[in-house]
């Protein structure tokens, strides 16, 4: 039972949800759900869905979720095989489960299930608190804005032939990788949200940038962009406001995926919002590229620093001025 307790705790600790499916569920299905709703209240998130929710795109599972299937739901599992992410649990009285299932819960009836959840109640909080993942190497990251940092700025660029790398960015990326850093791109792209650039056009420009870097033996490990722009009418401009700098959403996405050591990470941008977002995300070092708008950006940053005494940054003229700490 201890391994099952830790599996549930790890699922919750990493933001996962326990997912049950109604279709072809056993007659005593509600009894299987009662321990979760009664013993744990809001501590363990769980949801009950129909298979049509997955097929129609109304609900999606995440990689950290636990999806439970009962014996008798073989057809449901087959239908959803390509539609669900996460770890699959098979509940059956026997000791066999489909090849596409990750974990087996063997029990004759619901009583053992209820007993497990009852035994988990007193130890659950300590399991969450003591959670750790020592095998993960938490490395720092070099975060880069795109326009006027990686490529020369062409407002609302939709032409891949106009993509031109900033001269020193290749060497900067090489230095970061040599020092053991991840490299990530975090860029506001309101042109998509404003409807001035189509998704296809943005993709072509983005892929041209990556090709030019690849030609120089350089690469970016993760790329995140925000199309949100307030009060715009197109869908891309209305969604996911938390990603747009100066909010920290894009940094948090990279952190969650690559397990970033944020304190020892670096942000390089040409705008105040780049550095403000980085500070909010816990980035330790912020660099502002000097540009024609430097005075305006510094004025904004000084006002920000007046309200955030721990915030600091360095204005630089060249990528060579950026300091890396060897791991």
C-alpha cells in the first residue's frame, strides 16, 4: 500500500488529477468515489467524465494525471487510447491488465479500496511535504526575448526572408550551453492576437530563425510565445493573459517543463517588461540590451525598482558583457 500512497501523493504534488470515466463503469461506481469526496474533501482533486468529453475536446488530461479504468471498460480504454495523457490505472480482481495500462489495482470488491483511502488520510500531508525528486538535475536557464535579442526587429514580420540573427546571439547561446545552461525563448507576439500575422506566417518566421541558428550549430531548447493583447477581437488575442510579459506565465511554463533553477538563471531582453517578468518569475540575473529606447525602458525599470527593492539589472551593449557561472 505504501507505493500506492506515494503514487497518489506524487500525483497531487505535481498538479495531477484523479480521473474516472462514467461509460461502462460498474454498478457500484458511486461507492468507489465516496472515499475521495468524504475523506479528503478538497485535498485530492478528482473528476468524473464521459468518453465524449475527450472525443469532443471538452476535456483533456495532463501527463501527471491518474486515469482509472475498471474491468469492463476495455472498449472505453480502446476508444480513448490516443486521446488521454497521464498514467493509467486498471482496477480488476485478477492480476492481469491491458498492455496500455501502467498500474494495476487488484481487489475483489470496493471494501479494500475504501480501506486504502482511510489508511491514507493520516499520512497524506506528510507525504506531500516530504515529496522530492532527487534524480532531476535542476539546471539554470538563459532566457531570451526574440526581437532585437535573437533576431533583428521587423514589426509584425510575416516574411521569413526578412529574418536576420543578431550578430552575437550564436556565440551567446554556445556559451550558455557550454556552461550547462538551458536556453529558452520567451516572446510576446501580439501580432498574432491583433490579427496582423496568421499562425502559419508566424510559424514560418519562427522556423526560419531556428534554421539560421542550426546553420551555426546553435539551438534553443524551449520556445514559448504569447499572442495575448488586451481588448482585441480575435481569439488568440483574448486567451492566456497570464503568459504575456510583464506577467511571468511563460517563464513558469519553461520552469515546469525543464525543471529550471530560477535563482541562478539569466534573462536578456530589450524591454522593461522582459526584466519585470523575469524578476516576478524569480530569475536571478537580468540584462537589458542598450537600444534606441534605452532611456524610456530604464525610466520604467527605475519606477519598478522603487516598488521592488530587491530588483536589479544591468544595461549592456554586447552579449559578451553577460556573465555565466560555471556549474
